[in-house]
């Protein structure tokens, strides 16, 4: 399942990171809707809000369905047919939607058949491995290219920062009885865990689940363009992917109130579960500690500059690099662990 994510980019950089080409091949950035509601976070859980991509036609019926908008929605789908006056009265968990039942369960079927498909954006997501001494969290994300790390400059038209994880989702619109503002909510579709992620789930009795990840802009285009790609065709995109990497992180992330870069920082297993204080990363460790006072509400320019592009072909595994390790310091940090099946 997917129960915790991170999305730390500021609103403007998030928009730049979602650059795409429309039906005419023109390079575009999605327009923000209700941008003022978006809050970056290193530790997002269900019932919080998060950024999603959707077709502009959902909001403007005469719009080109290939055009995209960014919108902040609440995580945990509230079906449009829900009759209570408060969405918190929903009696079941809708933060995740299993791919094998999404066309049969009433909570999701109606929205899916109406084309209410979205892409949930994140730096990555967290998963916990059951161990004898408790649960060990891991941070899971797309492979990043290290050669672009130092090339990003403020105001670049082309995004060279962190490659966002793009997860398939379903959204719905709920209006409270009587007067009230429309509530937009989403669920993340899950699939059987890939071989790499199943390493984290290996102690579980039931097969592990992971988000359905859309790898590359063509997959994203087909998932979002509900007017051109019918539901039965779109659901074929919902498959596990092997194009991910992960590393262990501190149990600091276990507490949802902890919301600083330390949540995603790599640690070394087998020792004390915290970032090593080596000479090369003492400056960054100092930044991590000071950032707890205001992060991620720190100014966007204070956030670490990460790498990769949104528009690309799927990254070959041999280019996978621990950009977070570079961020913390190249010397003395444990390497990212990519499980070998």
C-alpha cells in the first residue's frame, strides 16, 4: 500500500517539474488551480492535501483534454454519492484503491467510468519493512541522474531538478448537503509490489502492494486524457514497475508531525539509525537541524537542488544514482540499496 509520501517542491518549481507537450507538440506548463492551498511536505499522510495533475477539461468543458492543470486535493477519496454532511463520517479507508477491484467497488467505479483519472505527484513514498526489532522505513523514488545536479539555475525554462514520482490516481468531487464548497479528493491506485519493493514486504503474509507508477510522459498523457483514451484502454497502464530505487531512512519519519528533510535522508543500517556526522556532511547536517524550525515552509530557494527531468524516456537502471546521498555529502555516506532479485 501507499500510506505516506513526500512532496517538498515549492509551488512554482512543482509546476516547472511537470512540463509536458500538448496534442500539438507545444511545450507547456500546467496551470495551478487553488495554488494558495498547496503546502510542501516531507511527510504527507492520508487526510492531508497533496498535488495532483488532471485534464483541464474536468474544470472547463470546452478545453482541450490534453491540457493539464495542477490542483491541491485531499488524500482519501470521498465518493460523490456520499450522503452525510461531514466527509470524516466515511466509514472505510479510501486512501488506496486496489487495481483488481477498482472497476467493481462503488467507491471508485463511478468516478473511474466518468474519466476522473489523475496523477498524484511526490518526491517519493515511504514503505515499512517488518523486522524483529520493529519496522524499518524506506524511501522509494524514481532513479535520478547525477550529472544534472549542478546544472539547475533559478529561472531555467527546462526543469533539471528532482524527477517527480508520478502515481496513477482516481479523484472525485463531493458537495456537502445544502450550501458548501465542492471538495476534491483522490485515491492512489495500488498494484502487486514489483520484485524490488517485495524485498521490503518479504515478511508479510499477504503479497505487498505498491502505487501504480506511470513511467514517462506518454503513460501520463494516456492516463489523463480521458476524452481520447477510454477507461478500458487506460487501465492497461496500471502495472508494477521495476524502474525505482530506494534507501533506508530514520524512524524519525514514523511520526507524521515530523516534517523536515531528515525524513528522506539516507541512513546506514546495522548501526545507530541516524545520518552519520562525517566531515563532508557536517554542514548539511547543520542545515537539516536548523531547517526543522521552519521546513518545508522555508523559502523555496533554501531547499536542496535535486536533479532530473519530467519529460524523458524511462531511465535505464545503470544510470540510477543516489542524489540524496550527494546532497548530504559524497564521502562517508551509505550507498542507496537497490535489491537484486
